C-alpha cells in the first residue's frame, strides 16, 4: 500500500507538531525530576544539620557524664581540679554553642553558711547565694568554666529558684538521665550584645556507694548536678555549616511552629520575598533529647532554588527545538563539518598543553604536600602517647619515638642499631607465645624473633597483650601490635611495633573489680565474692575430705537503731560489727555482708564440727559486747544459723538454705543464740514458704473474710460494739488460724497490705450496719506492731474512715502492750496522731507482756482489755482473780474503760460485774459470727441473752 503524497510544507508542519508535543511532555517530566532532586538535596542538608545538633548535645552529655562521675567519686573536688578536668576532656575549648559547664551543690539552709565560707576561702571572696530569700533547699552554682565575664558573675545563682530549671533538675534526679530544660533566658543574658534563647542540660550526681536503683533511692542519694548552658543561636550557627547558605533554619520548642515557641532562627515563613512566592521546598525534623522535643524547620533560599530550577527543563526545550529543526540545518551541518573538525583538533591540542601544565603543577604540589605530611608524621610520632618502634629483618631496632624512650627508660643511642627488639620481651612469655603460634599456624615457630614476625610475614597483624622489659629489668604491661611495613612484599621492608601502656588501665580494672565484689559500707566481700571464694573452699574440701561451715548472722532488732538513732548511727554499728566478726575468725576465713544487717561467715579447712561451734560462739560473744556510739551505750545481739558441708548441703546454694532455716529457728527460739541446721528446720522453712505463697494468692484473690464478736455492756447487757477477727480457709490446708499466718505475713512484708484490707473492710461493714439499722455501734480492729511502725499509718486510718464514711469515734485500734516498750518515742507519736483523729486506742492482752506501767500515763489510750488467761480462772479465788481486779481498779483510776475477753460462764460474768468491769465479750454471749448473722442479732434487739459455752459454740 502506497502512502499518500504529502507536500514538504505539510510534512514539516506534522514533524514540528509532533516534536512540540514530545518536547512539552519531556519538559514537564524534567520539572518534576528537578523538584524531586531539590527535595532530596534539602532533606540531606536538613538531616546533616539535625544529626549535627544531636551529636553536639550528645557531646555535651558525655562531658557532663564524665564530670558527674568525677564529683560522685570525689565529692571534695576543688575548683582547680574541676577546671583541669573540663579542659582536659574538651581540649581547652567547649563545643560551639556551649556557654559554660558547671556544678551546682544541693545544700539545706543549715549548710549554706559552711558552703559560703568554704568557697570564699577557695578564692571567691564575694560569693553569695542569689537570689536572696529563705527556701527549703538551695542549688547554687559553685563551679563554672570558663570562669570569666558573665559566667563568673553567675556563680552563686540558686537554680532551684527558677521553676523551669527546678523542673528539669527534679526530672533528672528521679530518672537518673540527662534532662534538658525548656527554652529560657540564661543568667546574665541581659549583659550580652545580642540576646538569644538558651537551655540548660542537667546530669544528677549520686555519690559513689549510695544506692540509686529506684526513684526514692535517687531522691535520697542526689548531692548535686553538673550542667551545660547552651546558647541556642550559637549552637545553630556552629552546626549548620554549608546548610546555612542554602536553607533558612529555624528551631522550635515542641512540635508547634509558632512565634512563642521559636528558640532560634528567622521565623516560620522562611525568607521573605518581594514577589510573594513561597520557598521551593520546606521540611522539618523532630529532635528528642533530654526529655525535651525540638522541631528543626528548613526553607530553601533563592541561591538553592537558582541551582535547582530551570536547567534541566531549559535543556529539554532546547534539545526538543533542535530535534524539531534537525532537517532544516542538516545540510549546513555537513558543510561546516570540515571546519568544525579543524577547530576541534586545534582545541584538543590546546587542551592537551593545558592538561600537561596542570599535571606538572599538581605533581609539584603533591611533592610539597608529601614532604609536609612526612614532617607532620614525624612530629606526630614524637608527641604520641604510645611507643612506636621499627626494626629490620635481623630484628635490630632501627627507630623509636620519644614516648618509647620515656616508657622503656633507655636513650635513643642505647636502642637504635644496638639492641635487638626481641630483648625487650620476657623469654618465658616468648616461649609460651611460640607454642600458641605453632598450634594456630600448624607449623613450628621457635622462640625469639621468629615468634614476633611469624604473623606479620604472612601479611597479618600480631595483636596481643604482653610485657616489655625496661632498663633495669622492671616490667611494663603493654598492648602491642606488630605489622610488616611493606605492603607489596611482606617481610622485605622491616616491621612496625606500636605499644600502649596498660598500667593505668589495669589499675582501674582492679579497682572496678574490687568495687563490684565488695560492700561499699563495710569493705567486706559481697554476695558475688562470697560465691567465688566459697566455691573454691568447697572444691578444696572435696579433694581433701575436710569440712566447711557456713554461718548466717542477722542482728536482732537492728531496725530500732535506725528508727531511733538514725541511719548514720546504724551505719557505724554495721561497720563496728563487721570489724568484730573479722577479728573473731582466722585471716583465711571469709566474712561477707549479704545486705542490710545480715552477714555470712565461711570457715574452711575444718576437721571437726566442734571447731565451727567454737568459732560461732566466739563470734556470738564478740558481737554481743557493748558498743559506745553517738554518746550512747548500745548492745546489739545476733541470731546465728550454722550449716556444715557436706552433711547440710553439697553446694553453696544448699548451705545458704540450710543456714537460713537455722537462723530463722534461732530467731523463733528467742534470738541472741546459735542454732545448727536440723532436718525439721527444713520442714518448718518449707511450711513457712508454702504459707507465704498461699498468703500472696489469698491477697490477690480475696480469700480472707471477717467475723465479728459482740462486746456487751456489763450493766445493761446491750451490745455496744464488736471486735473484727480475720479468718482464712484454703483448699490446701483447710481453716488457718491467725496465729499460724499473721507472723509469716509480718516476716514477708505482707502485713501492711493485709492489715489495711482488714481495717478498710471492718469500717465499711460496720458503717453499712449503722446506716441500715440506724443505731450506734463501734468496731475494734487489731493492728500488728509492724503495721503500726510503718510510716504513714495515721494516713491509712484516715483513708479507710473516709472511704467507708465511718465516724472516727466509732473505731478503736487494739495493740498489744509489748509494742509500747519496743516502739519507743516513734510509737508514742503515732498513737497521739491516731488519737488526734478521734479514733480510740485499746491495750489488748493487758498484763501478759512487759507489764510496764509508766507508759499508761503518757499514752492517749482509752481502753484496757483483760486477757483471757486471767479470765479463765477468775471465778475461783486466787492470783488470776486478784490480777483481774487490780487491772479493773487501775483502769478506772486512769479513767479508762476496762473490757474482759474470753468470758464463757455465768460465774465469770458475775465476778467481773461485781469487780466493776465495764464490758465483756466471749462465748457466754456470742461467738464470732459473719456479717449476716451479726445483722440478725442486732436487728433482734439490744439485749443479748446469756448462753452456756456449749450452746454458743453449737
């Protein structure tokens, strides 16, 4: 098929139209690619800037971490030592944007005078804490670098006086992490020529040895803060680099780009333009550091846009136009071909001459640069902190730098071309190294030079820790790397040995190991060191057939010392006890602190059990001797549990379990004694652990219940109150008596949770009955001595009363009289706080404890309860009846209500009523009943009929 004839003009028009369409499409695609490239370039610049900001902040944090470690390890660091550390760590210059680095010390109002005096004597003659005013705690700036200009005038500024700074400091203290403040005006910023927003980065200082694992421990341990003051404008200029010429950078606080949040930069709209056009590209990055979030915003400048706009599109248009007109100028191009070829040849010749000249100049510059680099390399080696030695194929030293001469104590003349490199090594170490290399390489390596160059000759680096022998034969631990100096042919160009002095690192490693394996307070081994040393003793005993004894020692009632005399005195007691234990055993025996007031002693190389018993008796007697601390005479007694290998355990774990069971038996048996492990102790320990596990489950699954026993007025036989009694029935052990599980709850720390549940439930139940029956009724709740000693117990009582809506005068707290003698002034203060709430206080089981009467006149108690042991035989003439009558008389003389418990017969009731007892409770009237049954009894009337014990129990 023949194509239709087209005129030249029409064909040219069709070609031109097609070329124009193709050119337009290509131009649009080029514009899109240009914009995409611009976005990628802007994003890359912005990412580098964001990374530089983050790196600068991390650099400041590392500096502060080091300073915090310095202040934690050495709280008495002087201002000169502080300055030396800062400039040693930062090579005499702080990072750009970091205005200053300083240390603030936490002081109470009582400590301010001493702080001011010490700093004035240290060269700060006009030091004062500012701003003036009374505050509970001060954090003045005591050290700052650089110490000049407005930095020097900021010394003494109390950072806790500013809410923004205080919030960041408290967050750093609670978390233990570096924390950044929100944007703020820096101290003395008004003195600067150009004002900038700033921020402060804080790192808390926790003294070495103080526990700081939890928030409460960190709050108690913090002694100060190290900080870095940042001028954000200078920081941005210091990190923006090439990006500043092509992007408008703005830094905002948070993620809202508003004017109030602007920290540094030129505003949210980028650079203002006369034509009203917006920037080609805008982007932002989020920076999270030190609990603060910043937003880095970028907008392109005209210079950036000029480099990224129109070039590709213009080329596409030009090429499209050229392609469209190609047929028009094709003939002319053929005519000009020869002329263009001649011109191209001339240009190539000129370009070749220019290239030769450029290469000549480049070679000259390279030779000069090589000479400069060589001289710089020589200076670098001479000033390096490590030893650099070169030696030839024969092993003779050919050069050594100055650090090497200082480390080896030789002169250059004594080493170079006079001493073999192998003579610097210990022959025994070389022989051992030769054996290792022979095994690794699969070929025999003889000791000497061959040992040093075996791997370098294979093109490998020989990197290891070894020992140099200095002049005089003293030993120097080093880390040495030996390599061949010829890359082309290993072994032809000699060898290079670079050695680092390991003396300081090993000293630090040994110190760190000691800290990790010893107790900071007493200096005794901790659990880790105890485990390692005991395992060694057990291994030795297995080989020799000897015996090993493990003693666990716990101080009796040590908590009372901390509560009454304070923790500093308690720490002195622990240190003294540790010294006494060490003095009571042999030097080779192991004494360790397990934690708190618990110690462990391991006696090795024993032949008879009597040796361990004699040592334990000596420890018991030595520890029990009187102490003189804080101007007071103290006597601390220990409870000891002993387990002996191999009868009581074959491993440290088994011995610890056995000794712990024995120590528990010693405490249960009256304390201040030694118990040897027996099999029944393991059974008792297993029972205790089983009940503890059941207790935890019962608290989680609400297995406990309350029963209530009415308290009856003697004169009217009306119910005037009830006593709440806790009950517990388990599928595994059946009904559990309170005497079985309450002591275990006290030992494992669950008594607080259980006691609060009993108190809250009793308040709720009784208030519900009061509301339903519209009558007055009181409830008495027994409280454990441990719960009463807990800080915040009055607040717990208030919380339970408020939650139930029970009036305070309808609640009575019952405690045994033993707590009054053991608790001291702290317990008396707690009693008074409870009484101030309007809650009644009753002494339960009166007369069965210490029988100390002095506290009755000092305590705000309202009731005495006669114990059932006196009521059982009160109907018969004798001592019990006399004691009961005396208690009633004593109570009335002190204007206290007297209640008798355990009344089970009419004869007992008659005697108590005759002697003037105010109220009674017992099976004669009603046993403990459920809440439902109590509701029925109270609904039937106020008077309670008497019944015999058998009937009541039925």
